C-alpha cells in the first residue's frame, strides 16, 4: 500500500472514532442541546483539515470540548499539532488551551482529593496526544537521519571501491607501458633499420609495413594506457615490477611460516603480466594471513605448465586472536580485476578447519585486455 493510501485509511479511522465519541456523548446526555450537536459535528468535520491546517482544526474542536464530553476530536487535533509543529512554544500553548477547555465543564464542587485526582487525569489526558505526536515526529526524523547516514555510507563505499579500481587500473597501465611499449619500440627500430638496409624492394616494403604497424600499435597503446589511468590523482612512477623469482624473498619478508612448492612442466617463464599478478596474489594472501590468522602456517603452491599458471595459498586456523584492523577487502577486489583482465580467475574462501585458501589461475601467456 502506498503512503497516500495509508494516510487516507488513517484519516477515515480518526473521523469514525471521533464521530463515535461525539455520538456516544450526545446519546448519554438526557438534556442535549442543539448547540452541542452542532459543535460536535463541527469538531468531527474539522479533522478533515487537520493535516493542512492543524491549528485551525484544533481551534474548531475546542468549543465542543467546553460544552460536552466530546474529547477525542480535540485529542486527535492536538496530536496533529504536536506532530507537525516545529515550534515548542506553539505546542505548549495548544496543550494549555486544550487543558483549559477540557476542565471548563467542571462546575460541581469537589473535595480536595478528587480535585487533585481529576487534575492529574486531565494532565495525562492532555499530555498523551502531545507526547505521542512528538514521539512520531522524532521517530520520523530519526529514520530520515539514518537513511541519510546509510546513503552517505554507500556513497563512501562506492568512492573507496572506485579509488581501489582506479589504483589497480593505474598499475595495469604502468605494466602495459613497461612491457609492451618497450618491445614494440624495439620492433619499430629494427624494422626501420631493415627498411634502410634491405637488398630488395619486397623486403623494404615489408619492413616499412612492420614499422608503420608498430608505430600505430604504440599510439593505440598510449591511448589504452590513458583510458586505464585515472583521470586525476598523482601519477604513478613507471618502474619494473616483481615476478615469480621474487616469491622467496616475499615469503621471507612476510614472516609467515610458509612451505613453498613450485612445480614446472615448462622451462619457460610466464608472461611478465602473469608473473606480476601471481606475485601480487601471493603478497595479498600473505598480508591477510599475517593480519587475520596470526600464528597460522601457510603453504604456497605454484604450478606452471604450457597452458596456465596456478598459485594456491592456504593457511591453517590461527593460534592467536587476530588484531582487529579496518579492512574492506579492496586488495581482493584488485586481484579479481587483475585476474579478469588477464583472462583468468580468482577464488578465495574458507578452507579446512578454520583455514583459508586463495587460488589464482591465469593463462600462461596472458596479457591485459578489456
């Protein structure tokens, strides 16, 4: 049901309730007058405008409260004032007006005890709709604030994720520049030299074509690097990156007790991009073990064949309670992005009895693609 539909049903129920109260008051009075009936009808009808004009609706209900016991319409109007008014003094004045009109019918002398009890009753009868109206307003304000906080939190998470992805793209752009542009530049230089020294026209033409395609490839590569790089932020230095030969030193630096097993069925090394992805996966996994599984033992297994490179890093359950550090798994997010761009896959999740396993599988000669 829509909010408008709920409001309509609530308005109908309040009018029915106020009408029933007015009818009961009239029927219980053996000496009811025409003015009481008219004022009761006005009080009930005033609830039709309570949302648009809450103060006017309250004023229209007060005369019936003075001449009879028709109090429900006035209470509903007072509730609306307390719910919609942002000024406390107006709520207080409205409550005082209701209280005075509610007690105006008391003309019979009372004993001291009864008078005190009746005043307490009148106070509670007046305070209840005020308290309920202010409570509903406070709840609505709190819900709105919580919604704003949730929206801000989601926006912040999106910004952090975008920043992590941008950093990973920048790293991929750096790697593409380091590896591909250097090799294509050498091809262009060699083709240019061959074009000059070629002994026949066909060879010279082929060398010219190779050089032209190499230069075009370099231009396209620069455009791709520009796309991968974030549009703002500090530039990243184009420096060589570590590979699988650096895994031993990485494990030693991590200080995580780790057994290393490398199985090769192909003497060649994977592509530079694959080596860097393997290294980054091992680095992220060892870092997570040190953070989240202190005292655990690890096993690093790297299998290399002519089709793919597969790194598996597993650890046992921790022997000490981990230190709670803030983490949003942005390192894993970057690894997923890197594996996808290289045409591979990454899986990370619980393993065994309280341990964890990270596996990245990449094509042996994988290259970044989009």
